[in-house]
C-alpha cells in the first residue's frame, strides 16, 4: 500500500498596488475573503473541473462548511475549510485485472478517469497575513497543481486587486525528524568558487568565471553518517544567533560555504540543503499515525492529525510574525 503524506503550504494575499501582504480581515473587495474561499468550494461542488493540458479531472466529494472557532483571543478565531477532493487522469487506455482470479475485469477507455480521494485542510487566521493549507499525498500521487491553479484563477477573478500566493512551508519538526530518525547516506561540502590551485590545474579560466568545488563523504551501502544530531542542534539555534554553516565541521585545506545532505527516510531519499531548507519537499509521512481503511485514510483520523499539525504551524507563524528576527528558517 502506498504511504500517506500531508504536504504543507502557506497562503498569503498580496495587494497588487502596494506589493504588501495583507491580514485576511483587512482585504477589501466585492466579497469578504472568507466568503470568496467558501464560494470557491461551492463552485467545485457544482461540477467537475478539467485540466485539458495535463488530462486531469477534479471533483469535490465531501466538504465541511466554514467553521469559525472562537476563543478568548482574536488569534484563536480561524476560518476552517476541510474535505475530500477526488482527482484522476484520463486520455489513455488500460486494463484492470483481478489479482486473485487473474480475470480481466474492465478495459478503460480514453474517456475514463480513475478517481483517487485526497484530504485537504485550509486554516485562515483572522488577524494574520499567512494561513495554512494541508494537502494529502497518496504515494506518488497528489492534487496540488490542479487544486491550487483553479483556486488562484477563481480568487483573482473575484478579487482582481489582489494576488493569491501558495508556497510550501516546512514544519520545523520535519527537519528534526529527517536528521534524527533518517539515515544520512552522504554529505556534500560545497565551495561556491573554484580554488585557485584546482583552477590552474584544469585551466578553468579567470576568477570571474562561475563554478563550484565539492567534497563528498558517503556512508557504506548499509551504513550512515553519524552527523544528524550535531546538525539538528545547529538548526535549533535561533537563526539570528546561528553560527555560519562553515563552522559546523573543520576540513583541513578545504573551505566550504554550504552542506547538502542525502537522507534515507522510510526508503525514500530526501535532499536537505542547509543553506535553503525551504527547498525540501514538505511531505510529512503520517501512514503509521492515522487509521486507514481500504487503502485510504479514515476522514476523522486524518482530519484530527491535520488539525493538530495546522495548530503547530500557526504557532510557528505567530512566533515569527511577533518576533521576526527570532525564528528558524
């Protein structure tokens, strides 16, 4: 069975004139921001959406109405939208075989699409300029492209003075999990210039020519490099107080600017760029932490996990926005 992941993204709205990100409750338009998102999901519920270029279809299968959760503080007032969207590919033929009997059960035509269900969660805080979007991935399959592209088009049609931006956001504990629970199989120390002695040997050119020089350390086929704990401690230091990457390890006669790690996590190799951890794909494997039935998550189970995950991400956002120089990456 394919593993189940939650991928995390930030949602922000930028004013086209001022190029400033706005708090969600300060956006002007024919409709409020919350109603715009609600109307988008109502539109999806009215019929299928097609991507003719990629031959993909999207249907809203289940949708929980917008819910305002009120707490003692304004920061506890969030608009929450969650549900199940099914997507699938069409445009090619294939056969479906019963693995128990070996019997051919169905021959799919170019007009047929196999629809897979994907959970989604949107949390829009009232008094902040960044919300959270969590999307399920089923093994290698996902719905981000068709879902977010349709949302952006609809949003900018309804509120033409604004731009909807959706970017990946990396949970801090995801990096921690990779470094401490994954198997680091290689570390690449990178100097973003070619040393003069090497440049002379290969007759590379003048110093102004761009290039890089790398030193790679690899573990044995079944081994690992025991450096995750040390780098994890470095990541936990507040960004403004964090020593430069070049101070992590001293390599005689070699200076470096960056380190890239290859990490085996649940038999999938991830690349962690210490200079740009945001380049890491934000896929959080939740297979062992939710209830699965017939190969797919039970809604109540994945929803409970996603709600907890969104609260953690929002807490991180609030810390960064309240103390912009006191956060991690």
